[in-house]
């Protein structure tokens, strides 16, 4: 077992920022910590890095009791959202920083440090920019340097706290692929904090969903997406359409039409059920939930629709280009029939 976090609680006066959090990461695993702002993500990273101490619980890495180790002895690499590069140092000096500040007995030779810097510059594809200063780099380049600096100490664990949060969407997507590749090349156990579900689902081997300082669910991206254990996880992971239904024996009855229910528990009676944009048919005639087409947007291989019910509720659906949705126009009236719903 690589990283073991067990029953971690962290209070700030009488407020529990983390409440009995437990999870494990396998050696070399890429875990995403996903949760809304204030859910305790940064607090958790700070405890792992040794920048703060939990009130109760255990943090072990490969049999080492991390809570007895100083921040430096934990050999944890960290990257933050804001560019924490030293402005008065060049890119190469920034990358070398963690090695240069080591006690002399642990410090590699000048030549070794230089070789490490060169290797990392190559890894982050900024080979020719070692002499530049941070102010001469783009936001994305700075975050790549920050990652190289974190990797220079040959960390046991890499902790990334919303590292792409300040970058624009296109750069973020690029860096996402790039980060995953770097991870696969270096094999370092990685915890990636984000509040962006798409980023988490796209990048991670497994996702830990946090809410109010507690773990809601842990699972592989598709597992979470297909089998959310709570309404919170369902709503947080993607677009959530909600309608009332009457449940019995795994079927949601909408009065005149019905759909199978996916649910972690056996539910019956009147419930709010949820469905994803893909899990619905659009028909020209009822029965179904009546709605008008508000917008029609091509989204890659699909068509994305916004629909509005007579009472003002907005639904979002997605369909293949060659489906029943392809010849709809704005303001057309359609009838929505969910093909699969979730209930919690
Ligand atoms: P996230 O990174 O998920 O946005 P944080 O871990 O930063 O969340 O914060 C979790 C909760 O703990 C928040 O409600 C925050 O206000 C609180 N918190 C974090 N650090 C401190 C602190 N040093 N003192 C008091 N409250 C804190
Ligand atoms: Mg945070």
C-alpha cells in the first residue's frame, strides 16, 4: 500500500474542516480530490504535506508514519493554483531550488543538480527557457515550471492544488493531457485537487468526492458517473435534469409512460428522479414532459439542446446528430421521455 489516510479529522476551533476522512492510494496512482469550494480539499493537502497537523487520525506512506516526519522529510512535491515561483530566480534556479536548500550532506553535486534541471526542462518541454525569469513566461509555462520544481526533489507524493485554476479553458485542457503524460512517465503517486468535475473525470485513475469535509464517494471516473451513490455526486458530476415520479419495483412511472430506475437503495412512492442529457428521447407527440426548444448547439459528435417546460423549468439533453433531435428547430414543442433515471 502506498498512501494510507485513516480517520483524519481537522478542526478550526469548533468547525470540522475534515471529518473522519479515510482513503488509500496505490503506488503510482493518480487520484483526484473533487469537491466544491470549502469542502476541505486544501486542508487535506496541507495535512499530507506536513504544513498542518490533524486532530486525530493516521497518515502513512509505505509504512512510514508521516505524522512523525517533518514537512521536508516527507519528500512531498507541491504545486499551487497561484504561481508560487520565485520571481527573482530564473526558471532553472527555480527548478533547482528544492535541491539547493538541502543540508550539505544530502545535497547533490552542482553537476548533478544541473543534470536534474536539464532532464526536467526536457520533461516539461521548456528546454530552451532555463535562463528566463517567471515574468517572461505564459501562465501555462509557469505552471509547468512549478511542476518541474516539485518533481526535482524526487517526491514520494505529488500534491497539486487546483494547479490550472487560474488558466483559461483551452490551456487547461492542454495541460491536463500533458500532466497525465508526465505522471505516466514518472510514475509518482499523485493527488490532484480540483472543483472541476470534467478535469477530475478526465485525468484521474480514481476520484475521491468530498463534501463538507467528508468523503461522499470514491471510485473510478465511469463508476462514479454511472453509479453515483448520492444525489450530491450525481448533481456534481454532470448535468442533472430533475422530474417527479412515482417509484415501484425499479420502475419510475410518470403517468402514461415510464423508465427504469438506477438506485443504490430500494425506493418506492413519490420521488424526485434525475436523468442525464443523454438518457432521454424527444418525441413530437406526448405522453412526455412538454417543452419548447430554447437552444440547439452542436457539441462535437452530438447535438446539445436546452428545453423549457411551460412552467419555466429548463432541461438539457444530448443526442446523436442522426437522431430524432436532428430536424428540430428553435421554439418547436417536443415531449421528453427519460429512458433511464436515477433515484436516491
Ligand atoms: P477547499 O480547498 O475545498 O476550498 P479548504 O480546505 O480551504 O476548502 O477549507 C475547508 C473549510 O475549512 C472552509 O470552510 C474554510 O473556511 C475552513 N478553513 C480552512 N483553513 C482554515 C483556517 N486556517 N482557519 C479557519 N478555518 C479554516
Ligand atoms: Mg482549496
